[in-house]
C-alpha cells in the first residue's frame, strides 16, 4: 500500500481517534489474568493488538469478539495451557515484552517469534530481570533478538533498578511479580508511562510507589471488570501537529486519553507556540480522558531532551516534522532508544526530511533540524514503521507537489482508518457542526470539567 498526500487547506475538523494501543494490549492481558469475564470496549483493532489477542487464545484463554471494538476476555486466573505452536507477536514489541513477564511464570516452554522488523529488536532489557527472577530465557537471534524461548516456572521476587526508563520493561517485571511470593520492586531512573499501574489499581491489584520505586505483592488475582479504552493520543498526535503548524486551522479531538505520562506532546507544541486547550477532562477507570482543542499558529523551534523524552518517545517522528515546519532550530537529544524501535527512527526521520528539502544534522541520540524551508513532495520510504509512514503523510500536507510513502501497510498495526481520515482532512468533505468538519463520533461520556468552545 502507498500513502499519498498533497498540500491541504487549513484544517477545521472535529475527530475521534482509535482506541489506545498501549492500553488495549494491557486490557487483554490483565483481563486474561483476572477471575472472570471482562468486556473491553473501544479495543484497538490494529494488527499489534490482534497479535496479543491471538496469543492469549493460543494459551487457552476464551476470548469473544462480538463486534468491532468489543472484546470479552474470560479470565483464566493466570493459569494458561502450553501452546501447540510458536507465539507470533507480528510487529508488536509491546506483545513480546509484556507477555514475557507472564510467560516467565508458566510451567511450560514456549517460543515467541515476530516479523523481520521485530526480530531485529534486542531483548536483553527483559531477559536480564526475568532471569534474575528464576526464568530461563534464550534469545536465539543475533544480538539477543527473537526468536525468544522461555522456560517458565516458579519465580522469586526481586528489586530491580532499570538502567533506562521503559514502561514495557517495568510492566514485564510487575506482571511477573504477580506470580511470586513476596514483594517485587522496580526502580525507575526517570518517569515512564504508568498505564500498567493504573490498570492494576482499576482491576483491584495493589501496588505502591515510593519516589521512583514501584512495588507489587505476589499472589494477587485481578478482579474481573469491564473496561473502556480511551482514544490514543499517539494517534491524535499526527493531526495535532497538522493543525498546530498551520495558521487558521482549528481541530477538536474528542474522547482521547490524557494520561499525564502521555501528554508531553502537548507541552512541546505549546512551547513551540501552538494554542492548545484540554477542553474536557474525565477521570474514568484510572485513566484521564477528554478533548483537546488546537488552533494553528506560526511554530518556533525548541529543544526536546532530558526527562521529557520518555513521555514523547513515540511522538518524536511527528515532532521532528513539526520542527521542520517551525521557524528556527529544533534539537532532539537523549533519544537513543529510537535507534532500536520498529526501525532506526533517527536515521529514517533524517533521511525522509532531507528528501523533502530539510537540513538535518544527525546525532547518535537525536538530531538538529533547521526549520522554515519550504517542503517539497517526494517519494519516501516508511522503513516498515507505522509512525514514520504517518508522520511523513502529515508532512506531505504542507509540501509542494505530491508526497508518496511506500510500503505503508504497516500503518494498520496501530491506526486502521488513517488513510481515510488523511483524505478527508485533505479534501475537507464531511458533515459540519460549529463550523468544524465532523470525522468521528462525538460522545464524551461522564464529564468532570467542561469549557465551552468560543
């Protein structure tokens, strides 16, 4: 599949985005660990989350899928059956890392595999702590990559100081800690996403935090409960930048997750000069959600580094595009982790920006972007990475000529329907209300705080 993008008029739209990918993964897994049926609404139908669902079925978990976005997981109390074949994680790093924490405690052998891209991603970060807990994990690929064989069994609690902040590694250890006799503690060097801790709390699993240390006591079983997944702010990020960088644009994104560990992109865009308001804020099932109102402006370059990086790590490709559209220099440092994502995102972003006429200096842990130059349309590579494909489809909305992103099937891993929304944004066709193009449902659920739109 190719994504095609062309210069678009000012965006005036009201949209919703698909369910949060990180939360959808965790809802399936924690539901499978629970003591009964859990109905999950607004589940993301992307290929990554479907990989997690299929693996849980291979492990003997009954999962119903009665309608799009609706899943019923019948909890197995954390007792699974040996799979009869390899467990295929597709392109999903979240699947392989979090499931490893669960599988490390199961009394059987299994093997996790993935596609060519996932099979290049190193697994040492989970192998080391889970081995310390007593599991045997063997990565048979070069540089400790997939396939990953896990010989699970009885685990012991540990205190583990993570060398790098990572929500996936933290979650794998906490999930494994559920199966121990005692207290497992993870010490973070800096803040990372806290969806796992919030979902544990909602499913009545006790955790505790002291500073950067998060602890869980083993022997707890999640209580089965229904759960609604909020919209994914990482998916919304593409449209937020598209609107923020274009004076005269107006975008309202409704029913989107506003977890404080995920809203770093809003802080960055505000520093760049964008006008952004969170017009609705709801606290539901442990997660903040609501609406974001963006008005376009002339953006200016900023520096993104330090503790800010973990909370914008998935948004850096689209923030790099924002930097190219801004006046002045945008510098990104401390993002070395991007070298081992679905692709080397630093190299991929730099290559595509240069192809569009942007001056970029590449560092081992980031890049410096000289913004303000006119973008030119080009034929670009996705590098098999969904975020690269979508980020440069947005860049194409500002470029002269046509921008074509090749090998864009990867977008389906996280954002089914992205191409349709891109085309609607580009053409401006659809229903209108309050002067805005309506591209999705608009219900926000229980409202805690609401400001009227001008």
